[in-house]
């Protein structure tokens, strides 16, 4: 997957044609159950591949918490900030990002705790998969979510050329406001992936497995007083160190993801076609991103 090329103009036309600015969240995200195309139990691999159009693809997974308190994040990405995410990367010389959106929930209480899109590059296809996500609005009172299902899927069910061909790690971001379950039971792995045989794995172990080919980050949203508390942050800091990022404003999620990817590439000296930039994202206008 990953065909087509993103442009701000194309996304503006698409957004206007669908009337996103005037639509409510439920009018944009119309799925009332998991879409069959996003069922992880039917997926062996999602692929991010190089092509003539995208000779140096960069794989980016964005895992969105779709429980009750977090629906504003996918909504703001659709309505306003997808061009910030993709356009900023391209402006910085990362010309071939391929983004896969995941939906993440609570694997104890929710019916669809993992939903998987495809790696895509074009405005139309990124929008297609993002708006297919079922905003279940569930979760439970257990102060934990199944963010580790994103690590599991990335580690075992993606094939990415940036790593396989160039030993350049992709990026995996989970976004939420709760701690993560300490482990993934074997029966959960068999239920929500295509794996027929499985063993229980700890979150620490599956993060390490994902880190073999991805730079792994978690964005913790401090959108209310409770989410700022230590109990809501759990052991993320212990698991990810500096890659655990506290974010006060959910509207800045896309900008922060772009910033992290750009800064990591700059710090490691890796950018597509040797291009680098010293421009701050605050100085980049959407109109001149592409």
C-alpha cells in the first residue's frame, strides 16, 4: 500500500466536498461496529513498501485511543490537522511518509479493542482509513487500556521497507490518557490477531519487540485534572523513558508527532534525499508545507 501523494490542496478539496467543518463527530465517524477491512484477526501483515513514486518510504503508525474520553483526537485530525502532520514532514525533507491509523480500546470491556488501517500516503486514502475507525466510546473503570495491542501489531504484523531495506526504523505513536495493561494474555492475542498459537507476553517485552524496527512513543493527554495525576500516567515513564511525552492540548497531537519524527531524523542525520531543515514547526504555514 502507500500509493498516491499527499497535497494540502487535495485534502482541502476533499474536506470541503464532505462538509467536515459543519459535521459532528458522529456524522464523520459513521461506523457503529468494527469495519471488516480493519479487523486485525484477518490481517497477516500490513505493508509499507518503496515504489517508483515513493522510493524512500517512512512508516509511521498512529494508534488512537477510541474509548469514551478520547474521541476528540481523531475528530480534530480529520477536521483540521492531518495537513499539519503530513505536510510538516514533507516540508522537512521527509518526502515519503506512509501513515497507518489504528484504533485502540480496552481488551477487557470493548468489542473492538484493536482496529487496523493500511499504510497510506495520499489525502484520499488517509482520510478513508481514518474515518473508517469505529469510535466505540467504551473503556472500563480499570484505569488501563490496551495500547500494547498496537505494539503487538507493529512488531509482528507489519512489514516495512524503511527497516528491511535501509535499517531505518519507523515510528509508532500511541495516544491516550490512561496506563497500559501490564501484559497481553494469550487468549487476547489469539482473539484479536491472526495468530493461532500464542503465549502471554508482558508489555515490557512487546514494547522491546516493537522497538526492534520502530521508534516507540506514547503521547499522554493531560486534558483534565485527573489525567494529570500519577495514577493516570502509570508506569509509562518506566517503560519508555523520554519517549513518554505529556501533552496538555489534544489539538497539538499531529504537530507533536511531526515534530518528534523531524527532530529524531535530524538528530540521527537521516532525512530523505539528504534534505534537512532548521525551521521550527511554529514557523511553517500550512500553505507552504508542500
